[in-house]
């Protein structure tokens, strides 16, 4: 129920402040008329103030007619933020699903790419081993590993004489 009440109060206060500022400006111009350098300077300043009052009046009419509402603008911004967050979460989940649901042929193709990348120095040996283990874990869930893939898997899991134990190894024993 309080949604917009604070913003409406602030808007009302700002409107009153703006109106008071313009009225004071007009009053000050009348008082300072004799101290100004020329009649032209006075008339120009007065006309600018009157123009500002006209613009202010038009803004008030738009607000009154419902053409402009702070609450509506804030609500629209909140909806945009919510939509953006929702789309980001949905996109992230779609990317995960796409990667998880890739077939064995895609995973084998990716494995070939990273093998080539490590040979040409595009990726480090550590990055190759990490991605290789990930790909082969996924591939093992979808299809039977070839002898070459099993050997690559064992090599990737070994780190300088130590054997890395994965969940698959623990489950298999």
C-alpha cells in the first residue's frame, strides 16, 4: 500500500520548491530592476523566468493528466530489472543444458580441438588435463570410451607420478 507514497511525497515537495524558486526569482527581478545594467537585461531575465514557469506549468499538466508518473516510471524500471535478471538466469541455465546435452560426437570433437590446442601451445598442459577430464567424464556417461580415450583419461588424471582419484574411480571400486 505504501508503494509510491514516499516518491509521491518527494515529488510534491520538489514541485513546491520549484514553484517557490520561480516566484522568488520573479520577485527578485522586480526588486533588482533598477540595479540592472539595462532595461533589455531585465526584460530578457524576466522572459526567461516566465518561460521556465510556462514549462513548469506544462509539466504539471502532464502529471495531472497522467502522462507522467514517477511511480509508473519506477515500476517500469523495476520490471525491466526483473526481466533482465530472469533472462540472465534463464540464459545461464540454457547454456548449461546445451553443454550437458551435447552428444558423444560433439564431446569427441571438443576433445580433438583441445588436443590440438595443447600441441600448438594455445592452452597449457594443466588446462588441457582439466578440460580433458571434464569432457571424458561427460563422454563416459553418454557412450563407451575408446581405448585411446581411456588411455588419455588415465594420463590426464595422473599428475607427476600421483594418481588423481575422481568420483568415477571411487564408484567403480
